[in-house]
């Protein structure tokens, strides 16, 4: 049974579970009690762990040692990637207590910008066990660390209370540009705080709230899109969006002039939702990437989109309709729109129902050079005089949830969406 704040003694090391009213655990007592950094990050981490009687994690020590070496080389950008799904070395996942230590290091050390991918300032702690307890320290970090522009909290057992803390921290934060909350079950309560925050925040440009157990989120996020004119990329996969929700989003897109990447994959959108989206595309001049993968737009929905792309829209660069129960008629219509639309460069169609007309149409696009092989997920081959299409590992975000064991993790062909819509350097 968890003790109340009044019952918890000074020696307790059990972090509370409700961060919105979280009393400070003993191991994170007064900030001023922690030792100031006097050496490298690895040494500072060791001293903090000893002072707070925390277990020293070899994986974190190894990461900080690499950062210290980069500091010695005089590099401006410093990597702090503590992802819990690293397969290259033994990993013990970061807990809320561990994360408090990391936040202390980031907040106090004068050398670190906590940068991800060697150049851009950020912190990647995906696939760990930070929970609502640890995320309260992430919220404090957002308020005090002004170099942080990328924060990846993906799949960290963060709930509605943790979502509220992060959203409220971003009311005043003016530096964070990219936030990934993917897979944290913040539910509708947390989602409403994010929608409210986005009507105030003027710096966040990329947000992923996919797979967060949000339902009917389009009402609040639709209102947000009408007000917010700085968000560039929005991921809303697995939101249980139906056609009425798609209409609410499209109504907002008529007024929005900043969004360039819309991800509504893995929802319940059908051909009726495509009527609304096609009408938006006839007048919208900002959307460049749309991910409709794993919906059910079928032939009729594909035809609506192809009409808009062939005759009206000249700004969309990439479209994914992977696994949408589209047959030959709709797929051929989309291929025909590429012949008259010079801007649409990337199209992804695998998982639909290919007939011979479809296979020939996309084979012709590739062979004539209109569709580059890196910009689609199919490759033609011929057997006994008949054209077939094979799947290739290209897409808008093939390596969004995992990193390949070999090859380039951030190749433009596998993660085309982020190449087409960059936000800051390497974000």
C-alpha cells in the first residue's frame, strides 16, 4: 500500500504515482543538495548516484562516457540517446529515479545541450519505464533547459496525469520544436490538455500523439488547428477517427496555413472522409505529406483524391494509401494523376489489390522516370511476359518505431516524410 506524503519518512525511496500532486521523493529532495558538476558527465552521474543511494546503471555510464569523449573533441552537438530498445548493447531500462538523475545532469552541466543525432539539441529516452513519476522531472526540465528542442518520450508508461504535466510545461516553453508522446496512454484527459496547450504555444512544430488511447480527439484538435499557425507536423494514428472526425479535421484545415504533414493512419476513415479531404486539397496550399495508411478508402476514395490531385492541387508531394482495400480502378486513377501533377513525387500503395492494369501502370511510371524507385514501395518485375510488383522497404516512416540492425536508419527512402518536411536540422 502506498504511503501518503504525510506518512512517507525522509528515508523513503519509493516514488509516488500521481505526479500532478507529487511530493518530492527523498532521492530527489532539494535541488540545491545535489553536487555541482566538477568533472565529466560520467563522474557527475556517479557522484549523484552515490549521494542519493541510487543504483548505478552501466548502460547510462557507457552513454555518458561517449558524451564526455565528444566534449573532449570539442564537438558542439552532443548526443544523449538513452533509448531502451537498443539492441547493440545490454540495456537496463531507465526508471523515474534514473530519469531524475539524467535531468539533474542536463540542467546543471554547462557543456551539454543534450543533442540527438549529433547535431540538434534533444533527448531520446524512448522505450523506458519513466512513468508519470519521471515525467514530472521532464516537465521541470522543459521549464529550465532552454537548449532542448527535441524530446522523445515514446512508450514510457506515461498516463493522463503525466500528459497534463508535459502539456502545462509547454504553455511557457518557447524552445521545444519536436515532441513524441507516441504509445503513452494519456487518454482523452491528457489529450484535452495538449489541445489547449497548442492554442497557446507558439514554438512546437512537430507533435506525435499517436496510439495514446485518444478517442473523439478530432473535436479538440480541430479547434486547435484553427488557432495554431505554427504546428507543421501532426501524427494522429490509432485515434479511432471515423468520417465525422475526418470532416472536423478538414473543416479546420480550411483555416490552417501551417500544417504540412498530416498522419491519420490506422483509423476508420472510408470513402466519405475522402470527399472532405479531396475538397480541402482543391484549395489547400500547405499540405505536403498525407499518410492514410491502414484505413479503408477503397476505389471511390482513391478516385476522389486522384481528381483533386490531377486538376487542382499542386503542393502535395507524398501520399500513402497502403492497405486501404483499393482495387485496380482506384490505383490506376492515382497513377494517372501523377502524369498531370508535376509536384506529387512519392506514392505508396502496397497492401491493396493489384490487377494487371495496376501493375502495368506503376511499372510504366517507374520506367519512364516519372516515379523514382526510391519514392514508392513497389518494384516491377516480369515473369513469363507478365508484369508483377514486389514490395520494397520504402515509405513515409518505415523506421518510426524501430531501428534496423544494419543499413542506414534514417535513409530518405525509408523515412521520406521527414525528409520532405524537415523541421530544424536533423529533426
